[in-house]
C-alpha cells in the first residue's frame, strides 16, 4: 500500500482492505475514539441470485478526487474530527470480503459516529463506482443504480 | 483529439474503457461516440451524466486536446 | 483468545484488542455492514497530566455479565442486527492502544451505526470498570467517575 | 462466610480485592468490613453501590455462604 498521508487518506485499489490498518492509522494521541465502517460482500442480491462475488470498476483518478471532496465536506461539518480515511476496493471482491472501509478518529465519539455515517452515505451517493453481481453461472450490473449526486447537494 | 472515459455500463456498451475523438464541443464528441459504438451505447448515454475534468458539463461546453470527458451511468457503489 | 461464540461475544481480558478480529468475526453472509468503535488511550487527562498509559481493573465475571446484559438490550432495540461483540481490556494499556472495541454487523448500515453507538454509550454508563491515569512519576483514579447506571434505565 | 468483592478504589482502600465475612445481612457484613479496613474504606463505601450476585441490593437483604457481595465505587470505563 502507498505511504499514508497525515490526516486525509483516500485510496482506490484492487488490494484487500483492512479495518485494523485504518483504525491504527487513524488513532492519534488526542483522539480517544475511532469509528470504522466496513461494507462487505453479502449473499443477497438485487437480481435474485446467490451472490458469490462482486466486481467493482471505476476510473481511479476520478473516484479518488470525488472521495477527497467528500472528506473535505465532512471536515467542514465536523471541525473537531482527527484523521479520516476512505478506502474502496475495485476488481473482484469475494463473499465476506471488505468492499469499502471508512475510519474517523475524534476526541469525542459522537462526532466520530456522525462523521463516519455521513461519509459512507455520501460515498455511496456521490462517488463514481459500478458494481457487477456475480453468481454461479452468470453476472449482471447491480439493479440498485442511481444518478451520481453532487457532494454539496447532500 | 479529446480523451473520453467510458465507465461501467458505458464501458461495456462501447467495448472500450477510453477512446479519443475530434470535436469542438462535448455534444459533437458524444455524437461521434454514438456513431462509433452504436445503439447499445446510445441507450446508456441517454441516462448518463457527463463530466469534463471531473466536473459536470453541458453538451455545449467547448473542449480541447487536454480535456477529459467522462461518461458516467447511474452508480451502485459501496 | 477463547473460542468465539456465534452471535454475541463479550470478553474482558488483559490481551491486546484488535478491530480486525472483531470485524472479521462479525461479518456474516447476510450482513453487508459492520460498524466498529474503538476507544483508545489518549494523552489528555482528567487530572491535567500527560498520560502515558491507563490501568483498568474490574471483576471479570461481573463485568462480562453486565456486558452480556447490555448486548441483550441492544438486540431488543434493534431486532435485525447480526453479530455483536464488545471486548474490554484490563490491566495496563499504553498510549494509542485500544481499551474497548465494539463491533456490530447488520443487513443495513443505519441499524449497525445506531446499535454500536448505543452499545458504547451504555457500556460506559453501566459496566463496572475502574480506570487509573498513569503519567511520568505518578498515577490516580480518573476524575470523571460516575455511579453505575442500570441497563434498563437508559 | 460470605465472599465480598472490593473493586477499584474500594480495593485500594481495603488493600485486598476480595475477602470473607460472617454476618446475616449485607449491612452487618459491610459494618464488619469498615471495622476491618478503617476510615478510608468507609469514605469509599459511602459513595459505592452494593450488588449481591450481580444485582443491586439493600443493606437489609439476607445473605448466606454462597452469596457474593460486591462493593462498586463510581466507575470510569471505556
């Protein structure tokens, strides 16, 4: 994985994601609370099949730029939060593996919970990312697709 | 030549993830793209957002050789 | 660490805690969301010193019984949540290390966020646990102490 | 003999984490504990909750040899 920056860390990659890595990175001497959200591949599907894996695709530069914009907006809403990371996996992600992980540290846990919730909601609405559902013998684009929302409109 | 990124279902319909086109406006270039890729792509394009250099764009926006147009169908991330 | 149970996992131990371990354990085929909260040792203090570590003590059986009661109450409030874990460390915990970790999985992320927030708030109010602040040259009980609250009163 | 658990600041004031006492009620046993441990413990006891077998108890509650009394000062966990 690349060198972690200091306070904001957005990353789109085909490597496996780790909640521990982000939790440790986000831990700061003045922040006693770290909230992480992990989205994982589950077997239920929009297409009625038993999912075995998901395939994500995007343009990495476009997606990382949008992720950075989402993080910036979170900072403008919760001024006291410490470190913020959002990592999204692309390529094939197997059942049970992490597809997206958000980590937020803060001196106070209320801010960390609120900012983490805002971040994952906004990432799902605003970041260009396309998901194919894969099952035994077939695959299709997810049917829960929606238009990309601009970050400031949320 | 202006670069065009084709994402998700647009990539699938076009058969390529990126391409290059001549044209002065976003609209002209996307018209050429429909000519090149056909009806499947046209259907995806009809429900897609168009960005230039990472920001939403209009069909009448002027583009040059250093601009990057992206065709973004409805998303399903996370 | 002991054998992990299926759906509820409360644990009080002097071994280091891991967000990844709980996140992986909580991940279920039908649950696409896992929220974790980690409380970590920070350098700011109720006694005005630069904290170097914390020392936690309790009676393990009493604390684990109370933790189990808290988890049961969370299940009665959020019926759809999947796996729930609360682990609390005792003994000496160094700056930056995890003192408590909560993990909740759920089919939907809203429930996972709400239940995780409820769990950590309720653990801090209702579970018997005593904290000494340790600094260069001294130590004292935390001054933010409050009476133990009964789980049903929250 | 009834077991008494002494937690956090109560453990510190008593000098032991657990002990055993004779007595028929919670109040009698805690009175004996104050006699054994002294004034520091009495001050901590005054602000503590008392549980028997994991549940809040009254000073008048009867206890026997298989019961466990816990003295729980104000907490500061997490």
